[in-house]
């Protein structure tokens, strides 16, 4: 009690809320954030200071300035950090879910901005002057690129699975291999989506081996669909077996069932030359006989967040009429960005134009040259120990977990030998830089840093090392 009383005796006076708002700090925050936000910050700062005084922790506050004003500035900075910010992704994880997955191409970003800032013919047919179909341009492009009868765009791949299962299998059975009952990021589980749709799960086979006969024996009068799910972020290797998609298509056709494939990451072209073997290629899935193929627009395709359904025109037409579609459909910004992304595939410029594919196809020579340049510039402006080492990038986004993407890294050893502190300083930069930590060093992977971001990267790293 004596220590607490002594601390309280020397505790700073807490200014009134009105005084805080009239202070230089309060007035500046009001100019930048508005009156209501400034008031909320002032109240929070005063409460934090009172709590610190009660707990005898006033030494934690900045004593070189007014403690409440200093705390107001800290709170303002904290509030800004939870808002969306552009960041520099130096992790080497290309489709980084926490950092927004795929970057849009410059063309797609421009088209999205134009759509957002203006009226557009989202559901208006310029040819007839009558109401048109939302997303028609992008959906027509998907159908052309995949050789499907038609396509439908919803807001993500989980939404695509939900509407497909609800429309075609509610109250009926869906056959799925036990080895495909997957969970991916954010606690998203295939069995949960099945239950939400009203479909009844019918598991067949074992975790590592499922035969075509397992599917055949499970078919009964209640069966509506066979569902094939790509395992995305894990692989089962060794003693394994699973039927080809074409085998499942033949079985589904003979039994009068729908075969749907949840292909996950959505590669429109074969990317095996870049280390992504085993990823479903959407046109091949359509050609192999899947009635519906579901995939993401913001992963290997390289576009905005969206879920795409490509397949038989009669099945897609039913989905378009389902009441859920209105709840799951995308807006004009997504339509514009996706349409521009797909246009790059149609023109054959996708590898050079779409950032995700450009990062995937970067050569070791290119990455080595950029890592050396980054390391040299950091050394020139700081006293830090920086060397170029070999490493591996990652695809991310639940795609190709076994893919090996060799790269070169600029490895920084902090002067204080405190990589966590340096990482925090990098995250506090403008713009924030997100990097990896390994063996006490900060690793900068040039694969996911755009060339026009390098000057900012060097500046933020230099400031963090100062």
C-alpha cells in the first residue's frame, strides 16, 4: 500500500477530456480523424492513464511529454494499424491469404477502379437497351477458356460449393471419398458445408485408398451427386489409390448422377513447368466429364476474390435461378477485375501480365540478381550484416503444398541480434514490410516484392535498422 501511495503521490495529473481535445495533439487528431474519433481517443487515453495510476505503472508512460497526449498519439497509431494498408510482401509466399492472396494486374486494378468510380453496364445490355445478365463478359470468357457450356461467378469457392450442394443435393446423399473430407484455412470443412446445404454425407473408401467400386456400391435411390474434392493444402503419399475423374464421370453418367469437382486453386493453364505438378487444370476437368467444376478466382487464376462454377449449361442455369445466388453474387468491381484478368489468358499474356503467374515463373537467375541488389543497397546505407543465401518460396493459398520454388534471399542479421524487434519495426514502417524470420535473421524474398517496390523496401529496412 505504501508503494502504491508513493506512486500515486507522484502520478501525473490527468487533464479533463475537454482539455485534451483543446490541446495541440487533440486538435491535430480532430483535423485528421474527425471530432467523434478524437473524443473517443481522448476518453480511451484518460482511462488508460487512470488504470496505470491505480496499478502503480505510471513509469510505463512517456514522462518527457504530457502522458495523456502521448497516449492519445499511441492510440491513434494503433487504430490506424487495424485499418487496411498496402504492405510489401517480402515473405516469398505468393498467394498469401493473410496479405490478400493474389495481386491484381495493373489492367485489372484499373478496370476495377473505373467500375467503382462510375456507372457501368453491370446488368444492362447495350445492344438491346434492356436488362442484361450480371457478369456476362467474365462468365462468357470462363466458358471459352474452359470449354464449358456456361459459367457462374459467386463471392468465393465456399459459396460455390454451398449453392451447388443446396440446389442439387439438399435432402439427398452426396458420395465423397474419406480422403477428401478436408479442412482448409479458417476452419472451413467440407462436411460442414454439406450439412449446411441440407445434403447427406456418404463417405466411401479409406483415408488413403478409394476405388471406383467403392463409389459404385454406395449409389442408391437417394444418391444425388458424386463430389470430388482436391485436397489443396495437404497430400497423402505412399500406398494410395483414387479413381481418375474420367472414371467417376462414366459412373455418374451411367447412374444418372451429377459429378462435381471442387478443384480449389483454379489453374486455368498447366503450371507443372513451374513446380506445380498435381494441381487440377480446369479445362482438363471439364474435358474429363465433370458436370460442374468449382474453383477460386483469387488463387492460381490470379484475379479478385470469387468462386467460379463452370460446367454444363443446364446445370448452371438452375444455379442462376436459385434464390441463394442473389445472396452470393459478386459486385461490379469484382466483375470488372475478373474480366480483365481473364482477358490476359485470352490474349496469351497471362504469364507476363498477371502478378501471381509472373512470380511463379520467375527464374533463379532473376531472383539472384535482385537479392544481390537488395543486399548491396542495405549494406551501403547501414552497418547491418546482410548476405545472400539460397532458400525456397511457397505458393500459398492452399495450393501445391509440395511445390519447391527455389529462390535467393537477402538475410539480415540485426545489430541487436533481435530479429523479433526488427520484424516489429518493419511492420511499423510506411508502408509496412512483412518478412520471414529464420535462425535469428530477417529474410527478404524478392520473388514477392515488385520491382517498383524495391526503393520503398530499402528505405523501410534502412529506417528500421537505424
